[in-house]
């Protein structure tokens, strides 16, 4: 970076030097001022502070806004003054002005924005100039202590005591200009924007002698322009007003209005004030945008969580409009596509429930310009489609895994159209809703398949046998999409007896269901061929060891036939299964049977046979571990509680006994069952 050309500083003069490279962003002018302020403090040149900060702000702002490159700031202070050089790295000319003792011939209002900065430099600096380098160009200015100026006279200062309504005919002081141009973020960091705007409006109005002024701002929220700040009296009808638009990005828009007489400095000062206010408004817009974006992210996260928790198709459909209305629209309708490609209204909502019938009527109307036609277009094209007519809004497709599921239609807000952020959020909601609907449908299909598979492993009905009562209860696990390994069956034997079977295959899912079907079919085949129960169990064990895939099975077999008189004789075999409960007709309940080896674990098993006589009214209760291992916190239901629950049921039919025990086990805990629950009751119904 070059030093001041022809500065004429003495070699022995004490100097304070700072050189800093700054990025091209909105914080650079403040950083440049901080560098200048620190050098002036070290050199004890506080009397040059206002002019130095004003000119540094102008040059650094021009470099950021026009060059859009990094810039170098060099600050050199000695005993009699200060030299500041601002260099950028962009090729191109610097706006030309007449450089001399003072440039008082060009009006600021007739110079471009960048030229105004140079005009201020020319007005306040003792000397200034430009420097051209291979990498870019720079502008430098020199400020001397009062009385130590170079070749030119000092800048004129306006009188301090003029009337408020007198037009500005002389240049404002550097202190006043500095107050006007420096945004000073620190003092206003926690101050409301209206306070800053009011203070800025008051300053510029007093500087130009305005009788009144107002700043209007439209934040694009549907409320139109609102008064942000006001000064003095209301503008009188017919008065010539000075209006300056605020340089802010959409959706913000606004203007600064002054009731001031025309003068050489009125418009430039108003423009300068508007530029500084615009910086604060941009900060406000960005801050609000960040807050709004954060709120939308929170909303999407909460919506995703709610949608993910619902695996019911109808509940998911009903939830989507409730998420949208009223936050994202006046009304919402979800249409799904059936197997023939037709759209069907699945759910809807309106901020005013009394309008729902009218909404449904409009949604059902047909015709080339109807809402139905627009919805079909959105579903067919897979893109956003605007909706006109009485229900203005737009429709977005519901798509998941490249499949078109339907449409999500949303009505515009009552006071304003959807802004781009809301449209993006709605499209995101539609994507998440589509996935939620598809996941719910997949879960429903899995549940249907699981239920069908589970039912295929259980007998559709239990046989009706004279003198023998059979009853069963089955409760699947809380996850209805999983197939459990519990099963029961009642099979006729070749000798006229009946075989009661209940078992539990380890694990869940399709593999467990496959093993369960294998166990059930092998037992039916073996006992149908007349094989004794011990031999049938041994062959079933061999089959599971060979083809069970590491899964094992507990099993209880009971061959039931007539005995002496009205008695039923039961031959009981247990293969690792819990002992059944014998409920005596006269009252009381005990456990019967001898435990054996579970099937599928060892090459050889033991399964002792126990003969259990059933007198009239006696019942034998079989169950799986889903009953005894049902939890309430750390407490298990257990076998003893089952026996105690069965004892009072003496004398009841098999159906009642099974239903009461099922209800007792389910009501033991508020949680959904973690394992299948199967209960099978065999009762001597002879009277």
C-alpha cells in the first residue's frame, strides 16, 4: 500500500501506523473505524476523530459496496495530523472530482453514491488523492490539526443556532455528519429499531430544517406500510415533500419523508440518513429471517416427530391438515390416489369450521377450471400448481419413494399470500407427509400379513366334543406387525382321543412363524400316523435340530380320552413348557405335570408322561410365558398369581375361565403386551 504522495512528513516525526486487511462484508466499515479510533487515541489526535471516522466510513463503505473485494486500511498518524489510505483489489476508475483547495462547486445531490463519498472527502480533508497499483486502486486523505492545514482553507462550519425550519444553506459540520453516518451498533444493539429510527430522523430533520418527517416500513407481512418513526408536525397538504426510498431487500420496503424546503444539502443528507437506516433495517430483516427460519425448523422437527409416531393410515391423514392450519394456510385438504388413479378426499381442515361444508363443495366440483382439475394436474405432473377462484391457494403432490400418493392443497392466508419461506416449508411438509402416509400403509400391510399368517397357525375354530369343553384366548404382542411364536391346536387321534397342543417357539417374525408352522404340521402328521407321543416328540426334536435354524420350542401335549365313569383321562407330556394348572370343580387349583427338555436344543430329550384324571367340573389350564412374564414395572405376573386367579373360577365353563384369565393378565399392566399371550382350557363337561 502506498503512502500519501507528497505528504511532506519529516523523517524524525513520531508516527503511529496500522495496516489491516478486511473482508468485503457489512462489518468492515465498523472495523475500519475501530482501527482509526485506536491510532488517534495513541497519537492524541482526538480533535480529528469526527472527520476521520466520517471519511473512513465513506471510503470503506464505497469499497465494500462497489469494489466487492477485500480492502487494505493503512492509518498513519504523526504530531500534526492523520493520513488514511483505503485500497481495494478491483480494476476500474475512481469517480472524478475537481481536486483543489476545496470543492464547493458540485452539489452532492448531483453526484453518484460513490461520488458523494469522494465529495465528502474533498470537503473535509486537508488533502486527498488516488493511488493506482498493479493489484487495484486506493484513495487516501490527509487531516491536519486545526491551523496546520496545507494549502487550502479550513472547511466552513454552519452557525450553531439556526431555526428548525431554516433550510440548510451551508455545509453541516463534520461532527453532525459523523453522527448521521455512523450506525454505532454497540449503543443500539439492545435498543428497539423504532428508537434508533426516531433518533436518526430527528437528527436529519434538524440538520435540514424540516418541519416534520416520517419513516414508513412495510415488512411484507400483509399489514402494509407502518409508521416506524415520526418527527414534528404532519406534512401539510400541498407542501413539497422530500421522499427517499429505503434500500432494503424484499420483503421489506419503505421510505423516508421530510417536510423540508429544497436546498443543496437536504436531499443528500436525507439519502445519507436513509442509507444508514437501511443498514439497520437489513440487520433487522436478517435477524427476523433467522428467527423465522429457526421457528420453521422447530416446526418441521415437531411435525416430523408427530407424523413418525403415527403408523395408522387414517390417523396420519387426519393429522396432516391439523399441522398446516392455521399456521401455514387458511384451509388444507389431503387427497389420496386410489388403485384406479382417482383422487379421493381423505382429510380436510379450515380455520373457520363453519366454512368446511362450502370447502367440501368446492373441492368436489368438476370442470376444466375446477379445483379438482388443478389437483389432478398437480398429481399428474408432480409439481406445484396454483389454485384460483374462491379457494385461492396452491397444491403440491404427495410423493414417496417415486410413487404418487395424492395431493396436499393449502389455501392462502386471510391477509396475505404465501411467502417463499412458507411455500418451501409447505413443500417440505408435503414430502414428510408423503413418507408418513407411505410408512403407515406399509405398516398396515405388514400388520395385515402378520395377522393373516398368525391366524393360519391357529385353528379357526375348536372342535365341539360331547362331554369335553375346549376354549382358547390369544392376544398378539403389542407390535401387531410382528408374528409371534405362540400357538395352540386340538387334533383328533386315530384311537378316538383328542390331542391338546400348546407351544412357544423362540423369537418373533417370519422365521419364528416358519418354525411354528413346521412344529404344528410335524405334530399333526406324526400323531395322525398313530405314533406314540414320546416318539412324536423325539422325531420333532430331530427335525428342529436339523431344520430349526437354531430356534427351540417349548411344548405341552395332552391326550384326552374317556376314563372310568364320567372321568376323563389325560396323558400329559411337557417338553420344557410351564406346568398347567388343574382347577378342581369343587374348588382349589394346583400345578400338575413333570418338566421335560425343550425341543431343538439337544440331540436327545426327556419328556415324562403324567396321567391326570379329570373329574366332572375339573379343568386343565394351559398357557404360554406371555402370561406369566407380563410385567408391571419390575414385577412379573408369575405362575403363583395365575394359580390364585384361577382358583375362584371353579364351576365356570371353559370359555369363561379362558376369558377371565386373559382379562386378569392384560389388566395386570397398562403397557401393551411384549409377548404373545395364549391360554387354552380343557374342561370335563360331563354332568
